[in-house]
C-alpha cells in the first residue's frame, strides 16, 4: 500500500502571509472587503460603479467582482486632495 498523502501546508509564492499569520493586505479584494476597508456601504460602492467612479473591477466566471489592490491604491491616490 502507498503511504498516505498529507495536505499541502506551505503557501504558494504568490500568496504571502504577513508576520503574525493573518492576511491584512490581500492582492484581490471582494466587494465586502473593499467596503470594510473604505468604511462605505455596499450600496455606495455600487452607486460609484454605476456612475463610473469606482475603482476598476473584474468579474469572475461565477459573477463575483474583485478589485486588484494595485487598482484600489491607484484609485485612492488619484482622489487625494492637494
């Protein structure tokens, strides 16, 4: 009989965890994560999106939206007042 296989316990190189084990800055955010981070309601996010004012999003095959961290950071920088 073959030896039992243990589940993979190491993280892939593109999925680093910060010190302490929790992921505080994800590469791709869900709408809920974005809203939590910006302290806005989901309705506000979708209003921004309908008006073309939200950060760039991409849609997964299941229809869920994701926002790249780099797109959010760039979007926030563009909105900083002088």
